[in-house]
C-alpha cells in the first residue's frame, strides 16, 4: 500500500506543487529569453518606435547636421545643431514663411542658416528659440524626448508636419 492508504497510489503532496512551480519558472525564463533576443535583434530602446527619428547626440556639433526622413511619399529633413551654450537645438529644415515655395530650406554659412528662397539669415543660436517669421520651424521639447545619448522625435509628430515639405525640392 502507498502512503494514501490505497494500493498502487502514491501521495502527490509536495511533488505536485514542485512540478507546478518548476513549470512557472520555466515559462518566466522563456519569456525573459524571448524579450532579450527581440531587443537585441531590433536594437530598440524602450519607448522608441520603428518610425521615430533618432538623433545620436554624439553626431551633433556647431555645424548643422541634416537628418532625412520619409513620411509616405514626402521627403522631410530635420536639422540639429549645437548652440554656443552647448545645448542641442532641433528644427525642421524648412522656413516658417517660405516652406510652400519649394525652396524654403536652409544651408549653413558660418554661424548662420540662410533660407534658400528669400535669403533671410538666421543665427544658429536662435534655432528652436525664435518662433514666427522667416526662420526654421522649431521642434520644441514637448515634441521630442531625449537622454544623455540621443534625441527621439516621434513618427506621429513627424507625420503630422509633413505638409511643411509637400512642395519641397
């Protein structure tokens, strides 16, 4: 007779609980392993979506850097530059006034950005700080996230502003 008092039956007691705990531990281990592999394959940090624009801060200097972005059929560009106070500023590479001309974009000359449509000159230190008028369309803090390594501009924000580039040449 087994411990249960019935012939041929063994007490399950603790061994049944151990099997259930072991199965749960294995399931958790598999979930963690899958998460780690997916993270390594995609290279995504938490919160970054595949359509977001990621600007590594290590690439940004006093020379404006232009980051292309494709929103459907619309080509866009974001500029990033380090201001004289060391902060990194971002804006769309299109003029708030001249954007619909198709030539309302900027090229850097010294410490200024020059609109290729009207010739207006705009100090690099004013990027993201001055709004309105003939200057680059700022991308403000509430429209991006950043940490010590990168700036992330969400796809939804970029898509919402693609109209600024529909006539861009």
